[in-house]
């Protein structure tokens, strides 16, 4: 498979794998998600949708008002940072280059290979399952922000809330999108632990490869 966004350096052994904007927005996003989810759990506990509460020990904010302060502070970070990532992804061609193409055949093939432990990971190139997961989590984050807006300003955004079946519908969308996000993060972090050489390049943007890479090509 051709290098999607890797670029061969002079030495032929160090490749550039993640653009600066992607790295910066990724780690800001990870921190914002951590604050949003844990403070959101505390807000949920003040008025649970279901017959369970989240253990207070894993929540942020201490009490409802404290949690709301964290949630409303981090939401600006999440939304603005997300907009920068989305704008960069579209305008620079990062999304089509790294997350596309994607087909059901490729997803099934890569999933079967991954379950057999036979899917090689090439730094800088996402396999079809990763592409699906990353596109999926971007959509989940968009759903979280939109349902959050409907809950935050139900009068101003009543049209948005109506699309989700009203205020209670928006609460359900917000809750289940949070569940999907948490599942993504758990699987994502487990995958990074299983393939640890992907971790440092997500900070530095560079990776050392054993053999000289082929010249960068689109695809
Ligand atoms: C908390 C919420 C997180 C979300 C929503 C998230 C989402 C993403 C997305 C969308 C990408 C692809 C970026 C792109 O190329 O445009 C990515 C890549 C990556 N993320 Fe995260 N991430 C999160 C947290 C984390 C954490 C906590 C770690 C580290 C333990 C991590 C490690 C990585 C690595 C290493 C890659 C590159 C994978 C590779 O090269 O194959 N992420 N993440």
C-alpha cells in the first residue's frame, strides 16, 4: 500500500507520520474529552436517566455546580478545537488522504486479519477498521456537541432538540453518544498499548522505520 501521508526524509529512515495540527488538536481533544466525560458523569448522577449512578470516585467536579463549571469550560475547548481539526482535515485533504477510501469489504477483511493477529500496522497508514473507528468517533463527537447544545440552550436550539425528539430525546442522544465515545476510547487506548510504537509518533510526528520507505505517494 502506498504511503498515505508519510514523507521520506533525507536519511530515508525517518518518516513524517502525523501533521502538527492533527497532533496538537488530538491531544487537546483527548484532555477535553476526559474532562467532559468525567464531569458529565457527575451531572448525570444529579438526575440519573436510568436506574444506576456513576461511582462518584470516577467523576469530576465534586458536586453538581462544580461539575457544570468543568463541563461548560471544557465544552469551549472541545468545540473550538474540534472545529480547527475538522477545518484542517477538510481543507488540507488530510481526511480524504488518511480516512478514505473505505469499503465494507476492506473493513471485514481487516477485521478478520486483526482478530487473527495477522494485520500488520504500518506507521502513518490507517487500516480500514481504524478508518471506520476514527470517522465514527468524529461523528459521535459531532452528535455529542449538537445534543449538548440542545440541552444547554433548549429554547434557542429548540429546532435542534426537536430533531432528536425533544429535550428528553436529546438527553438520550447525549447519553448514548457518550457511551459510544467511552467504548471508542477504551478500545483505542488498548490498541495503542498493543501497538506501542504508534504512541510517540503521535507526539513527535516522526517515526524511525527499519527500511528506507518508498517515495511518498498519494492514496
Ligand atoms: C480521548 C479521546 C480520544 C479521541 C476522540 C481520539 C481520536 C483519535 C483520532 C480521530 C485519531 C486519528 C487522527 C488523524 O489522523 O486525523 C487518533 C489517532 C491516535 N490516537 Fe487518539 N484519541 C483519543 C485519545 C487518545 C489517547 C488517550 C491516546 C494514547 C493512549 C491516543 C493515541 C493515539 C495514537 C497513538 C494515534 C495514532 C494511531 C496510529 O498511528 O495508528 N488517543 N486518535
